[in-house]
């Protein structure tokens, strides 16, 4: 599924290797695989989105499988009544006996009775709803009329035939972008896009304040009122590397993309912030004075784990789209050796600033052919494999250490003060191995 | 459309995966989009399986829909067979693929594989996990054995009957992701061995297709888990004249009944064995320490097998009061309703956990026996809970031997149901010295201190007036708060009901005690 990459790159038709003009990219061969994939669908991102946006509700229109997926991936750890649910399609819906529009209206009404404080209501389509061509866009329009602005309805696809894992968030944010208010402001303003932990958001806010970068907002915001405005003087900085569609929507609304590596590790965060400082014309000495202390702290925190990680090899199976920036962090700041780095799909526009920082001999794979890839893991015997939950224990049983990729989505890992935590996540399985006697 | 927050059962293809993963040398080709691959983690994370489930997903995407998803299936069938070389291939589709009507089963049957192919129709939009497991097991067994039926002669003939042979039984139903199936199989096998019955085949757990072919060699079947094996057992009875044992040996009484039923089919007198072997449960339950268990209000919600077994144990073996019982197993609802009726209750048959939560908060039991859903509900309401059934979480697949079935299972049940409760004298002291600043009812039972406080539930929730027309005067309200919180809600409701029935519109201190005398608790 290369739609994200091809949308802005007509020279790159689907189904072929990516043609590139960047010198680094041409040097790195990209293996394309089109076989069995082991990756969550976009519905999974509801697990963190519904906690991040506190006045939003996510209604998946799908099957029992969708409901079971979300609760299994979330581990039912978060049993506080969630702000999501599934409207499970039944035989009578498929046979056309029950009018799906009426059914959706009825379910929405029931949810809103229980939760009168919901401001944004997402109708999320799934594999089955898309195969039967249920138009949730129509439903959102209809419901917007019925609720007359008291609740805002939006729709997006979280289906596994259209999206993988984090692409669900991309589609969700894209649907938000279309509704963001316009701003005519002549002053530069900055949107930081991608769900990050509240604590990290607050850290970044403080740094931008100290730098004198004003008008910073986050997408998604914690509630509807704080959602950003967008206009011709809006700049977009990505905190997560999976927001191709969201970015392109923002660009269509007049915003400009700040190309930067992602804020993983001391170096990543430094370059990420520096790219904003450049656009805002912040004097170099001021920039240095603001970031020197947290940067030094980040580097100090990293030293605890660098000796544990240095020289160790790592493979990423395609999963969250975080693979490339994390591989860059681990190779440059922790001196790990990259075996294979797999990603579900390449989105050149988004990942460009990262590609130049990867070692030239890295093996990159787009897409997956699960059993073949696992054969390569067995052959490569990396010291650590980053993979999905379904695969981790079987690899451990083959005496290969693993790191669950979903943990990277549920842990604050961006920014200076999380650089050490990020390294620790990868060091822990190795430390554990060295502690256990049998 | 059914509004669902959490679900008790997965979709039917997850049931099929449970059967495939339980078996050896079987591979399941599932026509499904990539998101459906999440199901692997149920096996590898919740039950800590050290192998990937033997399942290959076609993981079709939107762009494949425009071309030919059937081609994708045909290719996957060949590739999957070549890689895994299973003895039997199961082929089916998940909810989305069902809509595409590619008929992967038919395609696989026509693919010319050198091994049996069993096509599965899983009805994703009307059925659920246990049904899917049951259908898969039945169709697999049937596909392998249907030819034997044609060849098999009269079982009564032959040399076998002339010499003394131990009666043989199959244990049918245990599977991966079942509740304590791993240990129940060991326990039941040793129980049967002790009375002289040999276990022929255990399936689907760890059985190979070759083992399944030996099923007809047994004299009878034991249906250990009707949710998965009842259909198969009934077919085997019709086809091979194999009767089957229906009692589930969970609890002391049920284990004895089970042994008697087995004894009858096997022609063995089991009474002496039952006399000489039992669980510690009866004595533990009789010992004075257990008097505080008397009349504890218990709410049960589980699959049908474990719910009905729990009711019998709770009432007759531990002396609890069962105040509510229910199940998410619609297919076995009749059994649960029958047990509920015997307890003068209405069974709650639902797969909506919000309804279960409502029932629990209204009944305000002192112990909930349920699934992981009920554990969460009970935690929120500050009620003690033990998990007795799937769906269960990783901590309910313990490292130690902890069966539910047989006499040892009864020991395990006694321990795990009593453990969450406040101990007898501790409960008395709480009632007497409620105002002690360190030892009060918001403290957890002392042996559970590490698990945090019990009453993380907001006071208003239990102390809410259930009836707006009745006013509590200040003195009565204060007195009510001296009652330990786990019975306070009930005391409030009883008192209000008493006041209403007596035509009062306010409650005084006296009314509170009048009500106490009236309800005598």
C-alpha cells in the first residue's frame, strides 16, 4: 500500500521500487515484499487517541473482530470505561433488513446519552464496513445536521485493507485537519503534529517558550477547544513519522512543512528543535543557551545504556513506521549495528531528513513476507528484534531477544528528557538476558 | 448493529484458530486482512505459547479487491502447503473475507493437495468464538472419520471382547486458551487411571490428525467442555455408537457424579474409590474457621460450563448464597437457566458487560466469580473477585499446577475463591471498631495488603439514596456509616424498602434497627 508515498510522487507508480533522487536513498537498496503481513490495522491507534483527546468518542462500525482486536491489543488494561466502542454489524445489517443509517443513528444516540460531554464523535470505518461500501461520510454529515453543532461528527478509515497500525492516527488527524478553523494571522504559528505523551508535550512547550517561539499548538490537542488553527503562516513540525496524509492536508490548507529528523534521542531532538529555530530566525547563541542544559542531560542519560547497546545488532520488523527514526537513533547515538530495518511503507516526503542519517549499508525492506522475513531473522541472529506482540514470544523461545513495538507507542520516548528512557527500552531485554542464569 | 465496548468472546475464526493451535500437524489458512493477524498474540502473549499459531493469513488489501482476491487465496494455498507440509489443512475466512465470497474452502479442495482439506464456514456475523471452535472441531473430526464409518464392522465382534481389556475413553473439548485445560487434562487422566479407565485420545489439545483417527477405538467419550465438544460427541455417539459422559467434574459432588457416570459406562464400581479419595474442600469447608463463609452473597458470570459448576460448589460445598448467575454462552443458555431456576433466580444471558456490571452493582454481592471482565467490574466496585472462566488474562494461566477439575481442582477452587475474602475475625473487628484510623473498612484484607485498598469506589456510589422520596435523618445516616462498606449498600436498600413498606417517609435511627431486625441481617 504505497498510496501515501505516491500521492505526491507521480513518478513513483505503485508496485515498483521507489525511484529516488536523493543520493543516500539510491545507495540504499530497498527490498520490496508483497506477502503475508503481521501488523495491526489502523483501528489500533484508537487505543492511544481516545485517551489523548479527552472529549472525543471513537465508534468503529465493524465486526466482532474489530472489537476483539482493540481490546486484545490494549490488553484490557485500561478498563476505565473507554471512549470508544464498536457497532458490530450483524446478519440483518448485511441483508439490508436493518437500515444501516437508522442503526448508526440509534447507536450514536445511545453513546451520547451515556456520555453527554462528548464534543467530537469519530465514525471509524473498518474492513467489513468498507467492503459493503457503507458511507460513513454521509452518516457524519447527516448526524452533524441532527446534532446541530452540539457534537461534531467526522469519519475516517481505520480498516486493515486501507491502513496499518499508526496510519489510523494519520487518517484520524487528517479528518480533523479538514475541520480546523482558519487563521488569517500574519504571525508565524507552529503546529506540532502526532500524538505524544502529555508530559512530553509540556516539555516541548516550555522549550519553545524559552526560545521565543510563540503560537505553538498540538495536533491532536487534548480537547476540541485547544485544536490548532491553520493558515498561510502555519508551519508544521512532525513529532511522529507516520503522518503523511495529515501533512499533505495541512499543506493544502496553506501550511508549510518543516523537514526535520524526528525527536528521538539527543541528536534527533536537537535537530528537530533546530529546524524550527532556523525558520523562526532564532539567533544561534540563544538557541544554544536554551537547549544546552537539556541536551547535556539527554547525553548524560544515554551514557547509562550506551555500553550495553554498543556493538549489538538489531532488526526491525515492519510495524509502527517508527522503525527508521529509531534505527537512526540506535545506530548513531547508541552505536548499534542495524541488520534489517523493515517498514510497512515508505513515505519519502515524511522520512527524507532521516534517510540521510542512516548508515549506507543498512538493509531496508518495505512491506513484508512474514515467513521469509523470520527466516532472515534466524539467519542474521540479531541481538534484538523489534516486532509485534504475536511474534515476540516465539522468537524468544528460539533464543532471540525481542522488544515489543507497541511499547514504543505507549511510552513517552520523544524529547531530551526521554532519550535515556528510550535507550533503556532497548537495553532492558539485553540486561535481563545477562541477569538470568537459566 | 450491536453496541459493544468489551466482548466476552472473539469472532468465530478465533475459535477455529484455537482448535488449529491446539492440534499438531494441522495448518489453518485464513483468508483475512492484515489487521486480523492480531489474533496471534492471544496465543503467544495470554497463554505464553512459544510457537506462532499454525495459521497463515492471506492479508489482502484494498488494492487486491479490484483485481482477484481468489487468486491470492489459490497462491497462498500452494505456498502454505509447501512451507508447512501439514497432515491436514483447515481453510476458512474471517468476517471481511466472508463478504468477498471467494469460497477459499472450495478453492482449497480443488487445489489438488495431497492431504485432506477441511473447509470451514464460520458465519462471522451471527456466531462467536466458542461456536467457531465447536464447528471446526466437529468438521475436522467428521472429515477424518467419515470414511471409517463405512469400513467399520460391528464393534461387538472380534477377539477384543474375549480377553480382559481396560475400558478406554477419549477426553474431548480441552483446547488452548481454555480455562486451565492444560492442568484439567492431567487431573482427569489420573482420576480415570485410578479407577481403571485408560485414556485413548485427548483432543483437540495436543492431538495430531493420526490421534483423531483413533477416536473410534475408545469405548466412550468424555465431553469435558461442551462449548467445544458437545456437537462432536453427539455425532460420535450417532456414528460410532460411542456414548458420552456429560457430567463436568468441577467440584467435589460433581467429581463423584462424574466418576459414577464413567463407572456406569465402563462397568466399574467406583463407590469404594469415591469413599477413599476426596478433596480437602469438604473438611476445610466444615472447619470452624469457615463459618464466616456462611451465606456470603456470591454473583456468578462465566461460560456455561464454569457458571453452572460454580453455582453447585458455591451453594452446596461452601455454603454461600448465590444471588445472581449468568453466562455469555448463548448456545448453552438452557443449562444455565435450569440451574438458575433451581436457585430461584433468573439467569442473566448476555454478552453485554454493561448489563453484567449493572446486575453486580444492584445486587452488591460480597464475592464475584467471573471472567476477567467481572474482575475489572468488581475491582471498580470494591468487591472481592475470583476468575473462574475465560476470557481470562495472562495471570490466569499460572505457572503452577492449578486444575479446576477433579479432587485437586476442588482444592484449588477452595483456595482461590476464599483467598479474596476478608477473614472471619478480621471482618468482626472491622464491624466493632470502625473508627480505628489505621484499621478500617477502606483497608484491604491484611493478607491482600500488597494489592491495595478495597474501597476505591466513591462513597456516594454505594451510599446513594435508592429512593428519592425517603429522607434519612442525620442520626440514622451517621449510624449507617458505621456499617462496613461492603454491606452498607444492602443495609441502605433494605432499610429504605422497609420504610416504604411500612408507609414511612423518613428514616430514623429506630427505623434502621427495625429494618435490621426485620431482615435479620
